[in-house]
């Protein structure tokens, strides 16, 4: 029997449809759906030193994925398009220790978003559109590394007026590079802080007393600031006696005459030292060892992707500093 052209076309359509159905069925059977490319992007599950981590970087995400394993310890959400965070964003991931949110578009963070992350040790919010730092972060009991560089925090000093001090977070590394700061924000006594980056800020008002609450400071980045030479010399001279390494590319900033600061500054320094001793005698989980003694500072946790750079002398951040 001869087939007419319409019948032949119909047969081809049936075969094509059956082929597509078989392909789709086999794809589902293997756990993969044949869908548009923008829907096939998925966070990848990876492990680092027995820690479960998810690499969700550069997936054009607009919100926090809610289908990941709740026991994750590392979560990389960098280089996405996230604008808002709320109390539901990390509700499933309360065990997370290392959270990377840099290079997004984050503008709004609802109060309480980070309150439940009591195991959080490192948070990177750099390169976003923030105008303040959520104060709840300073109440997290294990948070030691906080990166908020490249956000417009010009009015941060006003927001910190209601901050409960001394803060509970045992901050060891704090990056405030290029945040439009004209003054060093007052976080209260920071007995654990050993690395501070305030480079690339239009600071003109900086005194040695402002560093008295940081009695264990070992690294200070002052590159590309507008601190007057005399003030910079006094700060350099005083901090050098504490073995603090200072990074500053200003040719006029060299160690000048030693300045002991004011009486209030001296009191803050002594109080800072006393807190250091108190914490050292208390629960070891409160005073964590310096991260450089645990991991290399630039250690990649999940993948060797492009990062916003940072060596301590140029104010930029290395990826996955934990």
C-alpha cells in the first residue's frame, strides 16, 4: 500500500514525538530533566575537610535556594542577583558556619535574618548595596570574620549608637574597606580583633585613642585614606610598640613621636586587656584561635573561582577567607 504525503508527515511526527518522550523519560529516570538551560542550573554539593558545602555562585539567583540539605556548613551564594534577605532566607540552614554573599545586589536585610545562625563563624557581605550592618551580627557567639567592604556605610556611626557594648561576637577579622567612612566606627571593646582593614575610606579624623579598644590588633590597613600626616605618624608610632603591622602607601606617614593617648584611651586599652584575660580563662569556644593558625587566609573552600582580590596591602578580599 502506498502512503500519501500527509500520511508520511503524520508518521514522522509520531516518531519524533515518541523519540522526545523516550528521551525525556530516560532523563527523568537518571535524575535529570531535559528543560531549558536556565532551569538546569543547580547548586553543586561539595565537601571540604568533612564539611558539607554548596556552591551556588554565579547562577543568577534572585533569592536563597530552599531545597539544599539543611545540615550544610558552607554556603557560597556569591556573584548572584539577590536583593533582599528576610527571616526565612536561612531558616533551614541554622548550622551554616561559612556564608558568602559578596557580589550581589543586597539592599534590604530584614531584622532577625541572621539571628538564628548561632554557628556562623565567617560572613562576607562585600560588594553589595548595603547602607548599614545588621546589629544582630554583633550578637552572634561565634562570628569571628566579618567582611562588609565596598558598601556605602557612611552613616554607620549613627546606627551603632544603639549597639549593645561590649559586643558578644568574638570578631578577629573585620574588613571595612571602601565603605565611605569618614570616622572609624565605634564597636566598643574588641579584645579578639587582630586584623582591621579600613583602607580606601575618606577618613580625616582618626586618633590613637580609637584603637585602644583593640588591644590585640596585629594588622591595620590604612592605604588610600585621607588621614593627616601628623595623626598618621602618631598612630604608627604607638601601634608599632604593640607590634601592629601597618599598611599605608602615604609617603608622609612614618613613625613619629610616641603618643600615649588620653586617659580615656588608656582606660579602654586596660579594659580590653582585662577582657582578653577573662575570655582566655572562660569557655574556649568563646575565644577562638586565630584563623591563620587553622587555615591559610586565602584558602579556597569550594572552587577556585574569580574573587574580589585582597591582599592586606590593597584592601581587597580573597575568596573564601574563613
